[in-house]
C-alpha cells in the first residue's frame, strides 16, 4: 500500500502532477508529493479555479 502525502490515507494508487499549463514541477526544486485519487481530484479543481481566476475565465 502507498500513502497519500496530503491526507495520510493508504491507497492502492497515488498520483503526482508535475506538468500542466502554468504549472511546472519538473524544473523547479521542491519536495515531491504524491496524492491519493481523492486528494488529486481536489488539487486539480483548485488548480483549475486558480487558473480561471488568473485568466479571468473559469475553465471546466
């Protein structure tokens, strides 16, 4: 079993988004963190909301 770095739950699957529009964790030094599917979905929604606020439009 793997453990989510965000909520601490054990999970069969963890996810790490390293590259997305205006989001780059491949070239920036940082501590790598992995998320369970639920936390990954929540983080993706937060990124989309933030991206919409920056560009002035909401993305779906």
